[in-house]
C-alpha cells in the first residue's frame, strides 16, 4: 500500500472543501425509504416516566436535501416532554407478547 502525505496549510477564515466542494462534508446521503408507522414500543421515558408519543411521518422544518427540498422522515416514538432526547429501544428488542404490565412488577 502506498502512503501519500498531504500537507495543507489553511489561513484563518478560509473554508476547506474537498472534491470541488459539491458534496457536503457529511458524505453521501442515504435515499429516503418510507417505512410504515412503528408499533408502540412499550415502556416509558426513563427520565420523565411518560409514555412514548408517536410523531407522525412528515417533512423536516430544519433539514433539507441537497436539492433544497425538505427532508422527509418516518414516524417515530419519542418522549412527549419538550426537549427530551430519550428514545424508546428499537422495536424487536423489547417485545411484550405476554400482556404483562410493568406496573405489576417484573415477572422473574
Ligand atoms: Zn423524557
């Protein structure tokens, strides 16, 4: 394997762009794939004890695609408390098939 050392000196206030600057630094964007609404994941926010709230699929108000159109997102569950970043565990990890309620205590 060849090793190439590149030295770049950047003066203050200069933005560095690689590959012509056409691509954002974040790299290639994955194409949006629409998913059906996820099932209720069960449980509550570990921070607030609130049941998860389903945010319906829609268009982002803050993020845009490279062509300037708003980014789409799929429905997801989140804590209803404003500003809370807690998210339920991924579906499939926690699965309530017994109808067991957490309020009754752990079954084991
Ligand atoms: Zn929360």
